[in-house]
């Protein structure tokens, strides 16, 4: 079933210590929030029954426990489910472990409750997680806003992206403050501190649909042409905010294959 990746050495006679070295994938909590006690308990189980090597987290999102023997698989599963109330994640040709961004727990831009959505999907599709029945893997990823911090649009078979359908909220005084160099652009993510923003060059000209106009005093957005790329909001987060009529866009079809190149997902439901 899903969650255990069997690994065997071709020469157990030469390397008996790694004759078995199975990998286990454990379903991570939504947004990867842990208590210290849970992490200690998880490490104790793996020190006792496995190699002690972990990967927090795999590219799919799971807690990766690297290296154990066949006889320990069932005891590990029992202790994870009964003592820690945690379950195995997905592996192989099944539904992979759903993942999401921090959502409303930590992010002011989140338009949807990503944790609740991921929890619902995980419980709804338990059979698909544990019993590989597909010709290929299938991933759900949920991002709270179009910044898409879990790269759902590039990597998930089904992407759920938080969005809005009313107007971007504008604080004109804060826009002027950015232009005057009184506020740090990009939320000071580059550590430059307050500096003047060339709004025409750094915001208007970089808008993919050119739906923003700046006359030196007021910023105007033609919201009917906005594609919700978040660029203007990211540059001036104190001046611009997402709308209040929020929901989600559903997309399908993304893959990240090595040979053919990246395939981005396509919109199937614009707003729900």
C-alpha cells in the first residue's frame, strides 16, 4: 500500500546492515505545524525502530523516515496511528499526501482556509491515499492566495488557489508614502529599509495586463482586467490589499516531468 517504499540491497551478503532500508512517508499536519512534544515522540520512534535519519519534508510534503527493516514496519505503523494519531502518507501510483501553505494561520493574504480544505481532502480520500489504484500519482495542493507558496500551479494535478472577485483595496496615502520613500517596498523582504518606489517602472510597467495607472498622485486599477498576479500587492503591501469577496480558483493538469518539461495547470473553475 501507500506510505512504504520498499528498498533492498542487491548484495546483502556484503552489506548486511542495509539488507533492508525501507522508506516510510508520514502524513504531515496541514501547513506543517508541530509541537515540540510531537517531534520528540516521532524521533524516539524512529531512533528505536529505524535508522534515525529523517527528511523534513519531502518534495511532496511528507515526513520522510529513511531506513528500516521489514519486521519493524508494522510496529512503526501501530505506534504512529495509536500512540501519535498520525497516519502514513501517499506513495506510488495513488493519491499523494495533500499539502498546503500556512493559510490564514499566519498569512494576511490568504483568501481561503487552506488547512481546513487539506484536512477535508485527506479524510475524504483515505482509500486513494493508502491503496494505489491509479496509472500514475495524483496530487492536491492548496494555496491561500495567487502567490502560490506551495507551487500548486506548477506541480499539482489539482490546484486550489485562493482568490477574490471584487476590487483590490487601495490606500492612496500609503501609495504616496511608497513613492516618497517613507515605507520599505516588498515588505522589506530584501532588507533594504525604506526607499522610494518608482511606481510607474516597478508596478505599472510590470503588470501583465497593464491595468494599473499612476499619475503621480493617485493609483487607478482597472480590476476587470486584473489577473490577480499579486505583483502590485507584493511591492506595496501597506497600500494595496486583496478584495473581500474571496473564494478559490480550481485548476488541473500540472506536472513537473524531467524529459518533457514543466506543464502548468489550466483553470477549470474560475471562482467557487
